C-alpha cells in the first residue's frame, strides 16, 4: 500500500479530500449534512443533520475498507449547543442518533465544541473523525 492514500469523491472533491489514509490511520474531513450535489439537507434539525453526516462518514470509511468501529476519535462542532444539551429529551434524541450510527455506544474519544457558524448557513453540525485500521 502506498504511504498515503487519498479519497476525494464528494461534491467538493476538486479542492478538499474526503479522507486521507497514512499508514494505519485514516483522517476524514469534517462531515456535514449535504447531498451528492453539495446542497444542505435537513435545515433546522440537528438530529437529522447528524444522521446525514454519519452516513457521509460511513461512505468515506467504506472507500478505505473501514467501518464506523474503526473510529477512535470524534470531534463534533455545533452551532447551537442548546439543540443538543437543552433538555433530557434533546440529549436523548441526539445521543441516541449517535449510538445508532455506531451500532451501539461508541468506544472512542470525543469532543463537543460550540462554534458561531459553519461553512454553509443552514448547517448546524460538522463531525470530524480519525479511524485506525
């Protein structure tokens, strides 16, 4: 295997890689809730945006022959912390969606960071992961 493998197939492939594998580590660019044309989907719903971002992550990992289980570190950037942490119901919905994406309670390190804005105005969450294979 080459020392570095780059996967770039998304709508922004001309200027950003979806993922880079160096040795046994895969670094993914931040995943957001966009469709194949690069349009934001699920505006106003952070849970559905998270689901879409995780689907996009799984698709990139698959290109490397990896799975969600290979993820060892995750950073979530959110524009509205109260959309997740505002109540037990919101926390349950969000973290339930996250557990579903991983097929159970994920065993990885995680950071949840509030930010003012993301690259597109309707985006509420961006998820960046590192995987080990």
